[in-house]
């Protein structure tokens, strides 16, 4: 066994002076929404906005004294880089981070503000990792793996210890999975103390390396793809992480990008919390309908990252609104004579919907020059509201298609 419960407990003591015991609050709103008794473990409230500080701090403190002056290096899409940069500065250890070129701008800027040497290289984590390995070899730097270093895994496992103290009647915990370090540590801690608690892992369905690895019984590589859950965008689980988690995780499932966007929206509206895509994945799992057995049970969601890029937050909210049926694109064919557009707008207003934006298509709407196709993005209360609007338009002789 590469690490034990004692290692996690030692890590908890070691990092206690610098890492917050994040709140784990009961959510009446999410409980009503999902039918489970939902508790939100808010590690997004750590200084750098994610759980990664736990493992990074532990690994830095365990670094041999003779290695500290040379510094450390890591490849990271952002949160591990932020954690190393912050705690490296506090401990006086130089930090270099190699980040993929798609890394959120806010994470790049914050790493630099913490004093880290930031290198942008590669279009995915694997390419960034190759560059970091090269720099570690040539520069004499110690590489700290973001999800497969044993000290990092032990640090992440401290969340499991806190959960069991904060929710004594816990039935299940849902954990986001990228490289597997978080769920490895959490599952080791929880299953060592209370093996009856279910540990459920969730990942984005565009990169299902976790579910495929459990099905195959070994680590498998998946293709790198763009995802709004950038914190989960790793092409393979860590070998150490998989060795720990494979016998301790009760279930693995995937969720769509649309569901993750909807979960982000729900957390903003109901919990007043801005959580990034990776951190919102546990709620997406509960919203997906794949876990009916958790109805009426006490479930902890690890909302463990809040570093969403402000430049894409608005777009993610719109995707979430569309997934929720509250934002729809309608293509209506109306008269191109005076009053045609006014009639369309009047019917939309009568139903209580709102036009977000509208555009005309006169060129590609067909041979009838007396009509025009109008593309209209409409805000509504829900899917039923949109259907009522479509019915009202159709009954007034306006041909409409929802896209």
C-alpha cells in the first residue's frame, strides 16, 4: 500500500496551520431540488480557490531541505499551479509551473502574481507535462505531480477526514475525477474509517478516462478534448491514484457538458456560489438522474474549485439556461411588410417571454421575397413556457421552428 490512513492523518496535522477546514453546509435548496439531503463541502473557499492547496502544501513541506533551494516544477491546467505558487512563496521555495495554452487567463495571471515562473506550452496536459519533465531534467527541479504524487494524494485525503467529522450520518460522497488524486485520497480516508459510505466518482463525458479505467481494470488513455471542466481535462489517471482508488470507489459515472453548465447555474442561483466546471460536476451527477438510490440519503458534494474564467462565465450561464429550457432559439418566418416584426414581438410579449436578441435572414429564407426569416433568442420561465409561446405563434399563422 503506497500510503495509509496514518499518512493522511499526519498530513492533516502538517498542513493545519495554513489550510482552512472548509465548511460543509446543508443545502435546503439543493435537497429540495434533488430529493437527497445535500451537503456542500466548499473547498472552493481555500485561498487559491481549490482543494489543491492541501496536497501542494503537504508535498512542499515534505521536500528534503537540500532540494528546496533549487525549487519545484509542475504541469497543471491551473489549480495545482496556483496552489504550488501560493504555498511555495510562503515557504520560500521557487516554483515553476507549465500550463497548457488553453489554461484560463485568470489562473495564469494569478500564478504570476504569486511569483511563480509560468511557462505556457502544449495544447493539453500531456504536452505540458512533457515540457515540465524536460525543464525538471535540465534545471535540477523537483517535479511535484498534481494528482499522482503520494504526498499530494495524502494531502487531498484530508477532505475525507473533515467530511466524516462534519456529516456524521453521511451515506455517500460524490467526487469530481480528473487525474484521480482527489478521489484516491478521499476514498482511502473514508473507506478506512467508514467503509459503508459510498464513494462515487464523476467525470465529463468528453474525456471518460476514469470510467474506462475502472471497466478495464487498468489505466487507459483518452483523447484530449476541449471542455468547460478544464480541471478534469487529463488524458489518463495517475498510476498511484488508480492503485488506491480501484478497490475503494463504489461507482463511476459521466455527465454532459450541458449538465455541468446547468449545475454551475444552479449553484449560482440557489447557493450564491461561483463554482468552476470541475467543481460543479458532483451536482451535475446528482441532477443527471443516474443516482436514484440516493433519494432521501445524506450526500456530500465536493464543490472543490471556484476558479472559473470570468470571460467564459457568461457563456456557461447561457448554456445552462438553454439546458434548463429557459433560453431558446426560435426561427420564425414572418411577413417582410410593415408590421410583421411588430406582430412577432407583440405575441412574444403577450406570453410573458423576453427577446434576448434577434436577427433577420433575407438571403437564405427561400424564394418568397414577401417573407423574411427571423432568428430570435428568447428567455422564458421553463420549457413549458417556450412550448406555449410556440403554440401562440403557430395559432396566429407564424411558422416557427425551435433549434
